[in-house]
């Protein structure tokens, strides 16, 4: 059934305290909960008490104020248990349930990961543990006692501080108390045989906080980076937001079976191993950076999410958009701000824009949903972060900080809305942000068309901005948005022209469908740089000439805009080739070769940025900007241009490759990561030449490197080359070397799943039978199935339709096991409208087949029904 934002009502009953007692057992865990409840004075007095509880709960007993209730005292329907007895203003509700963690393959609620107990309660997992008013605006103080066999589960963890413990011959128990009221989605417990890395952090006010990161003993050597990242995050949040940590202990636990990246449970974060473990030998630089940013993200949630939480799930972006913005700024401070901005915009422009253009398009604050898990999306997270960034841009650093101070102060301990967040920004800035709030409620990617005109006689230059948003499912009418546009004008010498504010750039606020901006007193036609820093999440259309793009690539100082000029230059060329089917080998335009040559010559000034500048737009981005996605033409065009760029500048690539080499031992710092990144970009271009000389180079790098970044880059370069025998050998050698490292094996699987050579589907099917594969583990499913369907475009979209059939088969199978993961895997099939008629028909047939396969989860049903509407 569909849930609507407009139907929100306050909870009828509030929970003051919760006492939980778990007798942990793999197949029969007994959960006792005692809730001190009271009627909410703000709710209507005749509402009955409703508790949520999943079908899988076995209800053993229910009592009120010590009196057992007969089963006639409640109605249990779907996920709701409604009490039909008269209740006092305050009372104690006791509930005993039995659950089976081992049978829990959905990985929501309490489940087993490699033999250890763990939980995932966001968004609605707590109702798989016990009956409870499981909604984020019901906040309570939790006390949790865990009882388990002391040999099998020597470590027992929950939220807050340990306050008591004891043991007998076989079992032991620990009681944890979390003094901060919280919604049930932030509850967590862990029990298992775990090792831990420990450290201490002294907060700005001088309190000592114990930091612990738990993992299986074999991974104890992979926790240092997460620990460093945690301490850096804690310091950063004090410095930049004035936020201090509030408990005496902060724990992170790494688990191998996890649906998402990580979870910010109060005082006890639970992480996918892929987002916490890192070691130079087994982990690439990209993964090191991901660990750093996910650790920061979950830590920042302690304030933006936990101390101040969401009133209802429609407000999810209140915590996620804001927290993503916070983690983006943190990484920008730790490394290169321009590089991080390019990465964030790339994700937004490819994946979020594609989501906006698909059947699941929704506003950052959705109006309705069937299954909230389907709304942990790029729109809520990434576009949500762009909204917060725009507020930051409009208000400026210092007012924005005043706004967040007010927000944390005013709403500490509350469950609030995105309107409450914006209200704080309005209060400190005295601005009216009513129109701005449309960013939360209006779905779709706005389009901004720019037309300019230069009047040489008058020396006036005018820019006309026209904004529009195409209709999205369920939202046909669109209104103008409040768009901050950062603008600079350049003269022909490459100097910025001071604008009317006396500055080198100006922030325009476009609020109407059409706005014209005029600059006077010019001596020549300027070159505009529009949307510097990607100041708003829009699609910009301005008819740049190739010369203008090359000019901006040379002179623009804004890192994002400079990079984008280079990308757009490449997009031009690629699009022209795509129109011709992609395989043509006509000569490369001089502008491109000249531009790439200059980039290569200056690359060592900023290797991280150079690596991005030298990388062609991805297939995903080229697809997103196509009207009809021509999978093969995109693939071949990109591939051909890469090879031609490799040929045209072969000596430059090789010189730079050698220059970026190093005899030093591995260090995971920014400058070393940048160097390796550029070096590997060079290697991949060189390998495009199909030359045995460069194969030897890659083999040497593979054999000699002391770190996964270089080893894996060499392996990838060879696997994607024409040297199939060498590739096979190298893959086998890699497997032998790393078969006991689960995360490394994910990479090994994913690399092969993405290999575009013919016959990919049968290779993928063989991977599913390989001993390192495990169909119960979401990381493995993603590594093989998701990688094949999203990255191996030429094979997934093969015209025999077998790729589509394969995915449909997997969804049907997986939906019974893990609906959340099944629903996510479905994405590529839902985008059928973007392809040619033949593929559309094939994709729709498979969607139809899934629909007809029988009983579907709400997760998969929602996505399917919206895709076929
Ligand atoms: N709050 C977590 C994070 O962004 C994500 C949890 C997602 N859980 C889910 N069931 N979809 O850090
Ligand atoms: Zn989050």
C-alpha cells in the first residue's frame, strides 16, 4: 500500500524508555521488550495503540502493567498490531517475541553475518525484532541486555555505554545504556568473536572518548586507516561545525554481509567491510578514499541524523543530503577540493540525472512511497547534498554556519523536517527561501538555456537565461526554481573581467523563467564561464565553440569548470562519432590533440586533476546525454578515440608514465595517490595500442608493485587488452595470491564481469559457480551481477536479449532472499525507454516476466509497477 506525506499525523503514543533483553540464539532468539509509554497529549485521545511488527515475528506474550493480554485484545494485520483494549494515560507494555536470525536473508533486523549477530534497523528493520511504534518521530531512551554463549559470542555490543555485566558457566551478559533518546532505526546490537583496534580521542572540551573498531581477527591489520579517518572526522566536525562527540565510547563494527555501505547507529556504527577495511597490499587508493569518506559520513550523522533526526521518512534527505554535503566538504579539505568536486558532479550528472529521467524519478522530499528502502537514492543523497550546497553558496560560509548552529541548537533531541532546516537558514539570513524550497518538492533535472549577445558599438554584453524542467511521472506542471549561478567573463587574453560587483566572479540568482543579465563597458566580446563550481544541479545549454572550450580549458581557474570545458570538448567529438556508429577512424580534430598534448605536458603540476582531465567522459555519461542510447556506438566511439589519443601522443604518455613512477615505498597520502592515479591513466592509454612493449610494461608493474592500486591497475589494463592469454594467466595468478581476501575477490569478480569482450554472459555465469562467489553476500552479488548489467553495456544489451533474461532470472530468484538488493539490481531494466525499439521490447518482456513470476516483495513490486506505468 502507498504511504503519503500529506497523511502525516503525530504519534498517538510516545515511548519514554525501552528495556530490551535478548537471549541470543542463531535460530531462536528471544526478545523481551518493556516500554514505558504515555499517550501523546498532541494526538487525538481516542486513537488506539498501534505497533509495527513484521510477519516473521512470533509473538509469545503481550502484557500491560503486568497483566497478560488474551489474543482477543489485539488485531494483527499486515505489519500492524492494534490493541483493542482501553489504555491509561501512562502504562508499561511488555512484549516477548521469538525470531530466527539465521533464516533472515533479507539482512534487515537481526541477522547473522559470517556467524556473528548484527542488526540493520534503518529504515524499518526494528519491526523485525519486536513489536514497536517503529517510526522516527518516536524517540526513547534504550537500555539493552544481551545474553549469549560466552565462547561463541565473547563480544556483546549495543548502543551507549556498558553499565553492567556478568556470566555463568556457559553464558555471559552485558547491559548497555544509551542516555540519548533515539528512534528505533538507530538501535543496534552486535555479538560475536571479534577483535578490535583501540584508540582515544580528546574532544575540544577535554573529554576522553574511547574509539574501538571491531572486525574478524584476520582483518585486524586493516583497521588503521579507518581509525585515522575517524579521528580526523571528529576534529573536523569540531572545527567546522562546532560539533563535539557526546558519548564516552564510539564503536565501529565491520561485517561482511550488508545491504548498503554503512549505518550510523548511535555509538555503534555497523559497516560493510568494503567501507572500513583498508591495507595497502589489498586495497586500492580509491577504496582508501571511500573508507575515509564513509567513516566521516557515519560519524557526522551523530549530529545530522541522530541528535537531530527526521520526523518521517519523507524527510530522509534532511539527514542524508546534509550529511553527504558535510562528508564532501570534509574530503575536499583533506585532499583536493577541485578533484572531489569533479567526482561529485560526475556522479550527479551521470547517475542522478539518469534517475531523474527514469520511471523512479522523485523529488528530494518524496510525496509518497510503497517501500521506503527504494528511496535511499541518488536523488535523496546527492541532489539533496546539492540543495544544501546551494544554501551554503547563497548565504555564504559564515551565515550558513550560523544557520547550522541554530538548527542544532533549536532542534536538538527532536525529529524534524526539511522545512525546519530551511527555516533556520531563513532566520539567520533574513532571507525568504520560499521559492528555494521548490528544490525539495519538484522532481526532475532543470534545464538552463543560455543565449548571449554582444553589442560592439555599445560595448554591452547580455546573457539571457531561460529555465525549464521537463515533466516527470506524477508531476507534469513545473515551476521556476531559485538557481544560484556563478559567472565569470574572460577577455581574449585569458584575464577575468571585473563584474559590476567589482569581483572576478558574480553569483546570479535566477528566479524567473527568464532572466537577462547585462554587462556594460566592454571592449571586446567576452567568453563566459557559466555555472562555475557547478553552482546548481542543472543541465546547462550554451552553444560553446570548440575554440571557446579550448580557451576555458587553458585559462579558467575554477577547477570544475576547467575540467568540464575539456570534457565538453571530448563530448563534441564523441557525439559526432556516435552518430556515425562509433567505429569510424577519421583523423582526430587538431583542437583535441593539441589540448591533450598541453594537458600531458603540464600534468605533473597537479597529477590528480590531470588524471581526471585526461580521462574521456564515461559510457554512462555519454548514455545519459543521448536522446536514444546507442550502446555499441558509444562503446566503439570511446574506444576508438582513446586508441587514437594514445597513438597521437604515444611518447608523451610514456614519458609521463615514467615520470610518475617512484622507487619509494607505498604511502596512502594525497600526493602519492595522485601520482599513482596519473601513472595508471597513462598505462591504460598505452595499453590501448595493443603493443607487446606495453604489455611487458603492465606485466612488470603487476609483478613489482607493492600495493593493490598499481597491481590492480596493471591487471585491469591487461584484462581489457587484446592479449587474452596473458590476461588469463594474470587473473589466475591474482586469484592464487588473494583468494583468501574476500574484498580483493570482489574486485577480481567485478573486473571480469565488466570485461566487454564477446561471450561475457557465459563468463559471468561461470563466475557465479566459482568457489569465491557466494550468492547470499550482497557484495558478491553486486560485484558480478550489478557490474555486468551496469558496466558491461555491450554485452548486457546484446540483441539476443540474453543479458536481460539473465537479470530477470536473477531478480526472480533473489527477491525471495533479499528484496532490497533485488530491487536495486533491477535498475538497468527499468531504463528501457532510453533505448531503441528492439531493445525496448526485449526489456519490457523481461519486466513482464518478473511481474508474472508470482509473489513479489513490495520493494520489487514498486519499482516494476512504476517502470511499466
Ligand atoms: N543511513 C545509512 C547511511 O546513509 C544508510 C542506511 C540505508 N539502509 C537501508 N535499508 N536502505 O549512512
Ligand atoms: Zn547517511
